């Protein structure tokens, strides 16, 4: 049985209909015979809206309270997603970053993951549940919630995949993978079926927003295969694999139009 970590970004869980759609997809993956752990971002613009609310009260809010607030966004999406999976007849349980064992340093708003101890996640998987984990958050030594910096859910997903020794970390977004340019702006942009960690790091450092830099560095360090793909299609997206890994050995790759 393969173990797949799937990360769904804010655009994939923007409203309750999207959450239901994503739930179906997760259950399909599970029923195809895989264990599935999911990392989820806050719905749509929730994080931005929370920041706006804070700023309307205090332009320099206390960092601890800011992280307390920001971690609420992912709690909403994770619990709704667990309910949506339950509603289609599968078992699911959601976990905060702290419950999932994400220990971080004390830097509110820009915390670094020090270790991941996913015992509860493993137990949930072993008892046949889909485990849903709040992205972008952890807990510091003092027991306070921390956030990892904007876009941090990608890093949460890779860190969880590494800690669980998953077979692949799938990053779901609203486009079919990594493109030569932003396909929403440049219609002639081409999907890149396969790319190296170094190349994608270079794109990220040039300002391309495909994946958070830290998430790719983490994946490269631990040789975790990434599959960047759309939650709106079943096509295969972009694979970022360690040198020499055969893409056909990966679970759940979808239909390759150009396997190269
Ligand atoms: N919700 C957080 C953000 O918008 C984390 C993430 O989406 O990765 O930055
Ligand atoms: Mg987000």
C-alpha cells in the first residue's frame, strides 16, 4: 500500500462546493488502495481577510495574537474537509499543526520547523482514516501556536511526507503543474512534465510562485518526490524527482500525455 501526502491550496478549497469536490478526489485515491494524509491551506482569501481584520484593530498587533488568529484559517478548512469526507462515506479526522506534531522555533509569523512527530497521524492512518492536517502551523516550546510564513503549507506538506516516509508528496493547485510562464497570463505557456529540484529552485528564486522555496529545499534535502498538479483535472502535472528515479514507480501519477 502506498502512502500519499496531498496538499490542497486555498484556491482548491475556496468554498464548500470545492471542499466537496476535493473530498471526492481524496476518497478516490484512498479507495484505489492508498493511505492518504492531506495538508490543507485556509479557504480562498481567508488568511488575507484575517490579516485585514487584525490591521483594522491595530496596525502593529502582538505577534503571538497574530499567529493565534492566522492558525484559525486552516482549522476551518481542515474540519470542513474532514466532514465532507465523512459525508461521502469514508473515515477522516482533522488535526491542528500541534496535534500533528509540528514542533517549531519561537519566531511568530516566520517559524521554522524543528521536528515533526506525526504519531497521531500514523495512528489515524493505521485505523483506516484519511488524516487531514492544518498547513502553515506548528507549536513552539512554550506551547503557543506559530505560523511558518505566507505560503507555508507547501513546506508543511513536504515535512509531513518526509516524517511519514511517504511515497510521494502531491501539491494540488489550480493549474496543471509548473509552466514555462504563468498559463493564466501567457496562453502559449507550456507545462513542464519533469523538472529537477535545482531548476525549480532557480524559478522560485526568480520570483515564480509555483512552490515555496523552503519546501523545495526540504524536498531536495530528503529526496522526497513532488508532483505539482491541478485539483480541477486528473491529468498528470509536473514531477520533481530525485536523480535517477523512474517516474513509473510513483503511485497515482494520472495519465501522462508526454512521459519524458
Ligand atoms: N493560508 C496561508 C497563506 O495564505 C498558508 C498557505 O496557504 O500556504 O499564506
Ligand atoms: Mg493560502
